[in-house]
C-alpha cells in the first residue's frame, strides 16, 4: 500500500477516535480513560510488531532512537491526556478541529527542526486549515 493510503487510514481512525472516546468517557475520569486507551494501544502495537516479525529488531534500536521515541511517547501521553480532558469538557465537534491544529504546528516544527521545505501552496493550505479549525468554534 502507498504511504497516502496509510495516511487516510490514520485520518479515518482519528475521526472515529473522537466519537468513540466521547461516548466511552461518559462517567469515567479522563486520566483513567486515557490509561485504559493506552493499554489497548500498547497491546495492539506489540501484537502487530510481533505478528509482522518487527519485534525481533527491538534489541538493535539505538540509544538515540530510544531517546526520541521515548520523548515522542511523552508528547503523545500529554496529548492524549489533554485530549480526553477536553472531550469531557466540550463536544467532540469542538475539540477535534482544535486538536487538528497539530497539523500547522507539525509543518512549522518540521521546517524548523528537520529542515523540510514548505512551498507557498502548502503554506496557503495550512493557513486555510487553521482558519477552518478556528471557524468551527467561533
């Protein structure tokens, strides 16, 4: 499968995440809900790594990769904790668009930290996404 099919799958799963989480979080403390979700993700990720044979490469992962993957995990944890708390406080249709402001932040960070280039078309597209996200709530 090409990269964009995985990206579309990711987008669809993320959309389902907001709705399913909003339903599931009813009457459950947000941090506990995040912990439950995290266990499910942990088991699923290791199961897939094991089934695909990728788990056998775990010992060969460099310290640098472990550091950055660990930091990414911390960022994911903070994101999920904040996301579930926001879902408890507001409708999913308000929370999800604001959460998706991660896209322009990712583009900016990729340009600054990774040296990726941003074309004028991409910049305009990202700006339109920001405006769209903000318009959904104002």
